[in-house]
RNA sequence: GCGCCCGUAGCUCAGUGGAUAGAGCACUGGCCUCCGGAGCCAGGUGCGUAGGUUCGAUUCCUAUCGGGCGUACCA
C-alpha cells in the first residue's frame, strides 16, 4: 500500500482518459477510466462488421490443428463430435486472432484395424451370399457395415465370390473406405466442419516415409532390436517404457506411422502443431513428443489437447459406446435430435478437461432450456427491434453516442469492447469454452438493457444512439456465435 | 503397483497466485395494456481431506481419499 501511495502521489489526479485513481485492498491501484472511453468502440464495431473481434496477434504464424481423425471403419459418434466442435471452434478462434490455420484429418487407412475391417467386410459379403462363415471375433459388428456391403453387392453382385481372397478383401476394403470417408466428410460438413487437408496414413507407407523415419532413428542410435522387433528408446525422452516401431512380423506399428506423420507436419513448416485427442490416448503424448525431440524439434511445439471422454446416458443408464459392439449414437443422429447449434454449443461449453455427461433424454426434452437459445434469442430480438424501428440505421457520424448514459448501456458497451481480447485469450490458451461464457454474458447484459431501456422512443437523438448500440451488440453476438459454429437467427 | 485427468452451491459446470469464488438448471416471490415473457428483477456460509511454499492459495508443491482413463509387437 505504501508503494501504491508513492505511485499515486506521482500521478495526475485525472486526465482525458482517467477520472480518478484509488488505492484498494492489499495495494491495488485502481484506474477509473473516463466514461467516454467506451463510445469510440461502437463506430468501430459497425465499421469492422464481420471482422470485429479479429486481430493480427498471431502474425500469420502457421498452425496446424489435427482433430477427429476417427478410424474410417465406421461412422462418427459422440466422442468424435466433441472433438469436431472443439477443434473447429479452436481453429476459428486462432484464425480470428491472426494465425494461419490448417485444419487436418488423419485418415487411418492402414494397419491392423484395416485388416480387421477387410475381414469383417469379407465375412459380411460371403454371409450375404448365403455362405455360413464365422464373423471375425475382433471384427466390426456394426449394422452400418452390413449396409455398406449391401451397397457394394448392388454394384458388383457375386463377382468377388470366386476370386482370390486377398484380392477380394482389397477390393472390398478400398470400396468401403471410399464410402466411409465420404460419409464422414458429409457428417462433418453437416456439423459445420470443413477440412483443408485429408492426410492418408497409407500414403506414408507408400512413399517410404515410414521406412525413412525408422532409418534416421537407427542412424541416431535411438533404436534397438529385441525379440525380433525394433524398439524406439522413448525412455530417453521421459516415457515410461520403450515402444515397438516394427513388429517381429515386419509390419510397422501405428506409432511408427505417427512419428513419420508428425515429422511430415513440421517439415511442412508449421510453427505449432495441435492435436486433439481423446483422453484414452494420453499415454501416447509423452512418446510422440519424445519422438519429435529425437528429430530435433522442440517438443513444446507439439501441443496435445486431451478431451475427457463423453459419457452418454439414456433413460438414466450409461450407454456403452463401442464400434466393435456396434452400439453407439452417431453424429448424424445427434444433429437430427438436438440440432447442430445446440450440439456444438453444448460440446464447446465445457472445458476439455471435464467429463461430459450427455443425457440424451434431457437434451431432447429440455432443448429449449439450452443456453444456446438464450444467446440466439438475444440476436433475434435485436433483429426484430431494428426491423420494427428503422428503415435504415442512422448515419453513425450523425449520432450523439454521449446520450448513452444508463449503467445498463455502459455495461453493454464495455462488454462489446472486450471481444478482441477475449478472442486472443481463448485462442492462445486454446480454450474455446471461454467464448461460450462471453456469449452468455453479452446476451445477459443485452436482455438486462432491453428490460430497463426502450429503444424505439420519441426522443430521436436517444433512439438513434440506442439503435447504434443494439446494432453493435447484434454484430458482436453474431461474430461470437459464428466462431462457435452456431447460427445467429433473425427469428426463432 | 505406476502414470495422466477430474473433485467448487441440491444437480451440471466456470474461475490467468490477488480484492466479497460465479453462471445455468431446480426452488420461492415479484415484473408497466409499451420494441419478442425463449426475457427481466430479488432470494445462497459451496472450493474432497491434511500439511507445505507465499504478504496472499480454489489456483503451485507433497501426502491422502474418491471417480474416470491408460499402463498391447491395438489404434
């Protein structure tokens, strides 16, 4: 407090921007701004419009965000939906904060699960032709897979009954993959998510990138052989145990492919690489970072956001989600049931660290109670006011904004002024959920203003000032909703 | 056993080492014949437990209890 007093004694008591200076608490120095500081933000919002909130903070630095990357052996489920909502909103935020963002989906179109997928397809193909063959124990039991095979049969009939099984599986798997990937793209597009790059794991096998990666690690002496397999010394980089890169049967593991993939990311010039993974993959983080360190990259430039898993409830019972068992609620069903807007808002609303209990019954029954409607309602209300009250908005330079003096008006303007900083804060901390809070607070301040101040009044000067205020509010609300991937309706 | 995440109001969750810890849901009572009542206003002794670091801890550290997830030559 003494130091604060010294500073205060050496500051002018007031200035154009500061109305007073006060010492408080254990030694805080509170600067009270002149109320008039807020007014210039309103013409700025109207002028920048869609760009309001954006900044060049990121200096166009290249960032890649890889998210969802679900196996193309099935359809997208709730966990993928959370990753999609989170990843896409994060990308929007980073772009708004001035980063050069690439959205990427890694297609696991190689490896063991593809083998299983092929065997499952083959079994279904033969079964649908009346053959009594067993279904592979580790296979994919989902109903969607039967439909996939039915579609294939509609095209090619029994042509692949007599051919070499390896050729048959190859044909089935390639055809099914195309269909599955197309379906995934469509589901994501329906959810408002568009990718810049779809990266094939198989391409890393085909190009020799995986082999080359292993060769380099061997040269650096980070590899040893044990029991016929090749092991990466990940314990050198803080991992709990070493990891297999190439199995005794000569086939590289998923980890080997992932090292090649992440090397490829950095070789493409990304300054920062962000992965969004389910928490069940957390054991993979240390070794992935370690492997990048082995190649001389700063492991801090590989950032992994772990999302806790989504638990689904129906009728008070937890629904076990598993592709293998074929029981899960799909993304498209979710969109159908609760809508894209509510689903995206709901997923982003929570911190990735928090477990997400998604009660389907509740989401269906009480969807009108979802906070997203509260925010959208504020937007629709403003549109309605503007439509009812103004042929066109007054010219901003002719409006006397100083007439906005009510506390609810000033609170609203101050909140609007926060948006650029909110976006930067949420972007650099990689926390899109902050924006849902901001959206809610902004909507709340608007509703509060609405109840204490009428916009469409006889006092022309005040009316015009308030019209500018609500228009600026509308723009701000809309911009935030769009960052979240949620629509801003004119009517509801 | 070891590792990671979580534990905050009845419930679901926010909370950048700082001031009197906040929202939604639920509950109770109010809101002008007026721009959309999907709204507004009012109502609250809650940081799992015990230590430590600090002028100051919900936040950092240690231990412990509880929940979740990992700990494959699966991905």
